[in-house]
C-alpha cells in the first residue's frame, strides 16, 4: 500500500509546482546516483528526519521504508540506534510519530 502525500505537500505542489517538480527530480537523481536500494535509502532518510525533528518526514519515510520492504522492527531500529547521537527525547518523539503511521498500516 503506497502512502499518499500529505495535505501540506499537495498544497505546496499546487502553489509552487515548479519548485516541487525540481525537488522531486533532485530526489530521484539522488536515489539513482549510487548503489543503495530504496529500503536502505528510506531508512537513512528516516534517521535524518528524526534528527531534524521533522514529524512529516519521519512519517513519510517510515511509510516509504515499509513500502520498500523494511519490516516494522527495521524501521524502529533505524531510529533507536540514533539514541546516543541525537538523544533519547528526540528518538522517543520520532518513535511516537512512526507509531501513528505504522499502527494505521499494520
């Protein structure tokens, strides 16, 4: 089951279509520029999203990682391993955001 873009993303795409097209093209180019598979890429992006406290990106990349074949345990672990780097409160917040997505999809 593929995740639908958030309402905010769809609004931005409507208001600033050229910008979003460029961002999507950059994202695609980055994904295709090396040997990482989609699952690994989304787990990396999930970790980065958690580090910058981006609830929307955490939710999006958790769902995309799931769609790319990651297990719930792998998705959770991708954030848990960040505890000593970004701190427990940030990890706990990211886990709670992910739970919202994973419970709906579970």
